């Protein structure tokens, strides 16, 4: 599913990358490494900055975010959710299978959006208990850097395309509830979960 951009710099590291995925235990800790902010927190509404230095701190941030995501039993986590205003996303749709490496996307940019859209129920670690339909592009192509700063490109459909779009929204301070079109249902579910409609910034 992961494809590389076809420039020489990338081709040169293809072999290395194949043997060099992000290796991390998917164990569930008693407490997440990072506290995950929830709806109403200002941290979720900030615009994240691009990462310009790729060093040990970048790799550690990705690893701590993965640990937090696995512990919270999520399939995606963006740095603003843990109060860090950097453009870093971690995703693992197969979090129960230790053999599948997760994906780390840094400074992601969507270069192609399909015209076709689909509707699917989403949830978010920052809005626990709330699951609502959101319309998104069916297929996307995204350019990004991996945790070592190498340029990558990925074409995604299905749940992965949805997850990347959801996490990239976090980098702009947008939450999935902002995109929910069924306001009556949104209001009802938020009330059931003791959350405030005033914390939703509808698009
Ligand atoms: Zn989310």
C-alpha cells in the first residue's frame, strides 16, 4: 500500500526502507505516554507547524505517539491531540497485528483528491464515545516525509484514505465533528456524552 515517489533519491533508499520500517511493540501500557486532549481543549484548535529538523527527537515523538495510540486503542493520532503543534501523524489500521508496521506521516500534503466521495462513521480519541457519519474523498494521494525525513508518496483509498484525511484535519485544528452534516444527530450524541455543541466549529 505504501509507494515511493519515483525520484532517484527515493529509489536509492528503497532497499534500506524495506528493511527499515518503524519497528515498535504494540503493547498496551497502563497509561498512555502522552495525555490525549479532548473536545473543548484549545490544543485541538491550533494550526501545527511543519517539522524542519529530522533528528532523534522526531523519532522519539513518533514512537511516543504510537505508544499512546496503541494504549488508547486508536488507529490514528495527530501531534496536536497530545498538545504538540507539529505536523506529525501516526496511523496503524492493523494495530492488533504486531507484524504490520505503522505509518508515520510528517508534513503531509494532499496532492490529489478524488472527485468521488463516500460517507462513513468516524470516531476520534479526542471525542470518546462519539461516532458519526462524515463525507470525505474516496481516494487521495499524499506526499509526506517519514520519521527519518525521507520524502514519500502514498496513494490511499478506503479506511486509510479516510484516516489520513481525519488526521490531517487535526493539523489544521479541524475535528471530524466540524464536518458532520446531520446537526440534530450531532447535538443528540454530544449531549449523551456530556459534551458541548459550542465546542464544535462547523465548517
Ligand atoms: Zn481524531
